[in-house]
């Protein structure tokens, strides 16, 4: 194993800057203020974007003989702080004299480690004539340093060092302008690295990416509606302590604050904002950071602009950590840049099903009559696979690299039955294709005549059966499907108002969790569609998107608004305001019910 420091000359030319845990958003003007903000922080001076990097002469190291490809381990030294970043280089299975081979980077999820022996991913790439480099992100695996949650100033610079080292790979293929032919693949935290590298590298070398179940905005994903996602937070914190990882004090402090206090300070939100793809897409400098422990970001990487990027984005409808909205936002951002961008959905991802009766196949149907009088605990259903209809996301990923990095025209079209349209997974084995993800749709009014319980007052209400929920208006039936059924697929929207009870102060801190329910004809139970919840915090108006959902509905099936004062996905994240035991909710919810003209391909074609 070799230790390879990065050339000082190269460093100066850049802006210094579990098993695998594959690591929603309505705000309110009357939401409680965020605590912990610095009283008088120093302003941050924006950094001007660098000019486009000139085409330069890169090293050309030829393959000098025919030989079998090797697998070798190396340790690079971070130019930021000297941290060790271990990498494994997987050469193509056969190296031929004079031939050239593109490179694909592949990295692990939160709490994971790199592949050091040929596996499903590396083997597929090597057999297709591509290099693959895997690496341990700082703070995970055999690396040193501490986890900064994909910080452009830290993880971003580590990955730039990997690319600089890889410029000397024998037979590395290049585009006509001299850039290495480079792609990337990975899920969750392994998807986040692709965004961080694409935005941080001043030479803009990464322009072919394949992120799966990755976040567009970390704040949106962990702190939707200013409510900390505690169920997932507890699992993510485990990745910040040995043996899984070594968290930077700022990262640990932010996660601990969210978990214990159900809040993130303004500085913590600015910290995560700088580490998100949204930073590069919107081109806005986050506010300053002021921490009692740990180092604040220096914002040495400017906010964009990104170059055109070819991207194959796969996102799970049932992913309750990085939900569909993240994939849609990523798709919209990259599409505007001019690259070929595909959005592919499935039934996998981060599934929070630790406390669910639906983990047992067939049990849900068997106990359905009970749901009329009692609702068993359920945090989420079991995971599906990563197919959209009959198409596997992995097959499209390999085809994407073959076409974009090896020039095999038609490979993508052959692997993806949706063509340039978006493949929408409705359930396992059932899918449609659409031109765009529908946002909003047919509007339904919320009945606010019965108060909703808040915080501690919700104790025991989670087990109330469907008959009781409908009387309490915590289940509000919106519509029943006509003959022929229908399809709901897209992102619901809401325009609602949370109000105090008559005579009660409007200074409280109410929190409700909203979702769309689906009940099959003839059954008792309303299923929380795709296990997706939208937290709403604070009195006043709340207008915006709920979380994306999709399902094929049968004749007589019903759709409803489900209202919770607490939920197993958000343990200890319900309201802690004892002065507000109840409140009222009013307004409308718009559901993305599709008509035939909005569907470009049906399940038979997918």
C-alpha cells in the first residue's frame, strides 16, 4: 500500500477549500424562531466564481503491454489537513496495449466503507472496460479526518486530490478538450459525493453522474418544516461514532441539537446549506456560521455555476429520508444546465419500517377488520426493489456510462423503456411514464370543525381505529375512485392555516404531521401512501409542497388526508408545548390525480 501526497504545485492551483445506510418542506412565517443564532456574527465575503479552466495538456500514460487488470490499494494525503484517504483502484479486466479506458468513481453510504475486492459494481464496470476507483470518505472506514457531511472545503478537496492522482492512470481515456472521461455512481452519501465533487472541482471534470436516493437539500431532508427527523436522526448519529465513523464536532453538535431539542440553529442550517447540491444550483451564499466548538466553513468554493452535467437520477417513492422531492429538485436543476438528465423512480431507498406490523407478509390483509376499532403501530412498510416496472436501475446505469463515456450510441435507449420521459413506479412491477412530475392538482377542502390534538395530548390517540379517526377528523376522506379507478402520481400541495383555539394565545408551538391516505375498496385500513409525512410547525399560514407519492387506484378506492399529532417516524419530535393541547386546521390540499393525456406510456410498455 503506497502513500501518495498530492503535489504542492497542483494544490496551489485549486481553491482550498449499519451496513450501508443509504443517507419534506413547508415553512411558516409564524414558526418559532430558531435558537442558538450568534448575536453579532462577522459577515462573510462572497467569493467570485473562478473563470473557466483553460484546456491544458494532461499526462498521457499509455498501456505498454497486454495484461490482466489488477486491483491495488493506495493512501492519498488530503491537501486540507493531511488526513489519509484510502483508495482502491480496479483496472479493467483486460488491459490492452494502446487502448484507453474511462474512469468511474464509486463510494459508500453513511457509516460504510469502500469496496476493496471486485463486487457487483466494480465487476460490472471492469468487465465493460472501465476503471473504477473506490474510496473511504473522511471519517469513515480506514480514512482519518472527521466527517464534515460532504463539505466542499474538506470532502470536496479530498476528492479533487483523487482526481489529480488519477490523471496518471495508464491508458486513461480523455475527451477532445483533454478532460478525463469520468463518471460516478453511488447511493445516499455515495450520491452526495458526486454533487460535492462536481461543484468543488475548479476544472469541472465530473460531468457524468449516477446518484441514487441522494438529497438535493440536507436541511429539507433532515429538518423539514423546521421539525427534526428524529427516527432517522438516531440512526445517522450512530454513524458519527466509532466503530462506524468519526464525526467532526460541528456535525455531531448539529445532529445532537436536532435529536435532543427538535431544532437546528441558524448556523447549523447554514452549515448544511453549504454542503448541499442546492448551494451550487441556486448560486446563493449561505449566511455566516458561529460555533462554540469546531470549525465553521470558510466558503472557499463559490456557489456555482455548474457546467452541463449528464445525469441518471434514481429516487425511491417510499424513501422517507431522501424522498421523491429531492430527486425532482435535482432533476430540475441539472436539466436547466443543458445536459441529458433522466429521472427514474422505484420502490426502494431508505425505508423506516422498524416498528411495523406490515413487515410480515400477508398480515396486513389478515388483520384488516381490526383497523376499524384499533390501529396497530406502523412506522412504514417493507422495502421494494429498485425497478421501475420491469426495468432495473442498474441496467440503465451501466448503459449510461457506456454511451456517455465509451460512445456506444443507443445503449441508454435500449436499456430504458421510458425513453427521455420520467419512469414513475406506482408499485412493485407497475409503472407509467410521464413528461414531467405533476405538482398540485385537484383541490379538496379540509374540514376544520373539530380540533386536532397537539403534543402530549396526542398520547393514546395513535391507536384509535379508523371509525374513531373519521369522527375526530384526523382522517378526512377526500374522494372515491369512479369506475375504472385512477392514478395518483406527483407532489401534492397544500394551503393551510393552523389556528389556536378560541381564547388561547397564538404564541404556542403546535406541530402536525400530514399525509395522504389510501384505502382499498372493501377494507378498513387507510394506508399512509408511500409512508410519506409532511411536518407543519407553528400557527399561521403554510403554503407549499407536500411529499411526492404514486399509486394505481382501483374502482371504489378512497383517498384521504391523514392528520397526526405524533408519529413513529418522528419519535419525540411532536410538539413539546404543554400550553397548546389542541388547535384547528383549515385550508385545502391539491392532489396530483392524472388523466390519460398526462401519461405517455402505460405499464405494458414498461
